[in-house]
């Protein structure tokens, strides 16, 4: 991307999305950050997202939407807690104060409001405000992307789909980043189980922009959800050169690739992807998405009976500084896997007790509101499994399985908890849990036929006494 091609003050105004700054450079850097966010790619010729964040601040330190996008991205990254990180809390306050002291547009004011709500963990209300922006300004891609991420963290699959469907007719092919709308829509379609439509939409996006890693990701999900393992492997291999440069998503796409190998029972190949891509990239980025993927991969392999050796230890070092963050229940559950896997004695209990404390006084924080009835018992289920209390794991997880969607993430990501319940039921000393395991596997096979992993589990379940 060439810096001069980014939109200046006049260009944003002519698109009906005026920005309250007189600095063309600030407008262009805002566009550069937005572009990198949408394309999942740090453009090193621009200094990456970090470099553009510094540049936007230097061009106009009081530019409200510059603060909205930089602070908003820190927040949706979920790697920092406003409760604990004074720098992030100060950045939110400064954005709010700047908006109060300036004559910004109603759209910009709503952006500040949404970002502030999100910072307090009030995710549903933040999404409402981003959607309010999109009613008047359906081409506001920042609002659309933030809403997409917000709905993802809420497990709000239908909203994730419809949020994009509503604005699509207002977009025209000549508009900057138009093709990326197809990837966003495709993801919502697949999470609501419209797999064929999702694949068609993603392929349309890829025909326009082969390097769209989010479209690739949608196709990877479709193959995962339909247990089309060989198609998935072929697709990832044939497109790797296009998406591996998208540094903010590549690790997650490699995670999907490794899932196909776990499905096939080719564990060494999965571990090779873990070592060469998932672990390496996650260590370098420190991104939460990359970190939870690494936890998920090792946990799935261990459930399959694979020895992952000392891989947990490095991962535990990475998650340790985030033990008290409690930004997402989804993250907490994965951090717990890593701290248990590394045989750390204090961290697992510290993590769960910290969450329990926050659940007692959740205030506006949606994740903490959910913690008491959902996050803490799910964490407890993971703890009990680690201690060999398999029947207790079943008793904790079974009543929550249809609510687990609320912890956020995708169906494919949360499948680790479906697998955990099945493994716990099979290992339980109670015979009725063995029957339950068979029932769960029949159900799994019906929803997702021809899965080699399900077939292996069915064979094991049939060997049990009932
Ligand atoms: Fe995914």
C-alpha cells in the first residue's frame, strides 16, 4: 500500500464520513491503521500499525478519531485490562475528554461512547452503539469491524452475520476495502451454519483479493465444520503463499491447518505446525488470539493422548502476566489450560479465585456478569479434569453446554469444550456417564458426519462397559 493512496480530509468528507481534524496526514494515517486492521497485515513500509499510531498522534495530537482507533484497537486486542493498565485507562479518559472539549460530529461522538463502553466491559451496549452508527453510516468500516469483534467476543453469531448483511447493499465495488466485506459476511454466515453460502461468499472475496486472510479463514472454517479434512488441507496448502504474509491472522490460519491433522490422527504433523508456526508466531506477537490458539492446540492433542512434552512451559510464561486480566472468559479458560499443563501449582487457583472475586461485584462488565454462572464453573470443570475428577467435570459442564456460546469465540474454537465433556464422560467412573458419552457422540456424528476424530471416540466409547 502506498501512503499517498490513503484518504485525506477531503476524501473522507466526500464519502460522508468527515473526520474532525485539519491534518491531511492524520486522516491518511487513520486510513492506514484501518486498512491494516481490516487486512490483518502490518505494512512495514508504513512502520506497521504501531508506526502509524505514532504518526497519527504526531500529525494531530488532539484528533479524536485517531485516539478512538488507536485505543479501540488496544481494547479489542484483549491483551490489556483497563482495571490494571493505567496507561490504557488514561488513553480512554483522554479520548473522552478530547471529544467533550471539541465540536466533533455526532458519529465521532458515538464512536467515543462505544469505545468507552467497551473499555468498561459493557460489550453488548458498545455493540449497540456501533450498530447505531451503522444505521446512519453503513460505510463506516471502523464501526463495522469493531461491532464484528464485539459480537465475536459475545458469541453473538446471528448479530455477527446480520450486522454485515444490513450494510452490504450500501457498498459499491469501487469503494476502498470493499472486497473485505465479503469475508466479514462469510464469517457470520458460517457461524450461523449457512456453510454453502459462506463458502460462496468467501470465494467471491478471494477472486477479488486472493490475499484476504479472513476469507481464507472462512473457507478453513467451512471445511472444519463439514469435516472435509483433505479438502481443508489442500486449500490451506494451495493458498498459503497468499495469506502467510498477513501476520495478524496467519498464526490462527495455521491453527486451523493443524486441526485438520488432529482430525486425521496425524499428531506429529500437528505438532510440527505448532512448533514451526503457532508457537513461533505467538511468541513473537504476544497476541491473545495466537496465545489462546496455542493453548487450544496443546490441550486438544493431550486429550487425544499425545505427549506434548515441555511445550506448556513456554506458553505458561507467556500467559502468566495476564493471569489477573480477566478481559474475556474465553481467554481465562485457555490460560487455565496452560497453567495446568505446565504443572504450575499457584497460577490456576489464583486465576479462578480472581475470576470468582470479580463475579461477586461485576458492575457493568459483561464478562464478569457471566463469570459466576458460566466462566467459574467452566474453569472448575477444567480444574477437576486435571485432577482426575472426571465425573465432577461432567456434572459441571453438562448443564452449561448450550450456554457455552456466550463465552465468545467460534464454534470451532469452543469445540475443545465439547471434546472435554466427551472425554470426561468416557473416563468417569460412573456408568451412566459412559452412556452419556455415547449419546453425545451420536449427536456429534449427526451434526458433523465423517469426522475421523468422532469415529475414533465412538470406537473407544463402545469399548466401555455401560
Ligand atoms: Fe477460526
